[in-house]
C-alpha cells in the first residue's frame, strides 16, 4: 500500500525449500477466486532484511481486504532476480514497470 502497490505477505517457515529469489508472474487464489498476480520471493533488501525470506504478492483486480485470509500462490514464470534499489521511489518505479510486464504476460488490459 505504501508504494501504491498493495500486497499480500507470506513468511514461510525457515525449513521450507523455496525457489530462487526474484520476481515471478503468478496466479493468486483467495476466497475461492483466482487472480493474476506478481510475486517477489526474497529478503526485501531495499526495505528491510530483518524478517527473513518473504513472499510478497500483488493481486490484479480487486480482491478486497485479504488480511488474515488464506491465500495460495502458484508460480507461472520467473521474470527477474531480486534487486536492491537506492531509494524507495526507485523501487516503486520498478514495481510499476514490472507490473506492466506481468499484465502483458497474462494479456491483461490495464
């Protein structure tokens, strides 16, 4: 929300085996509905690194408030590695650009 791109955050158990850190084009499932989504798997180096690995997903459309709801993510396409940005505004600009490529990948008219 802070950067204009609201996300659902997942903090997997440390013993879980995860795919490589980076940005993925994904499908998100919440409240019995499917959404196109964009997911980052990583340490959030531009924002914070103290919580460990985080999965952070932006759902296209309007899934409504998903806080404390059960959500599932299915990886569809690896897009790029996780990156550290020099500022929050640079991060936000890149997220908006990534979102555009994700929409094109899924054929979403924005």
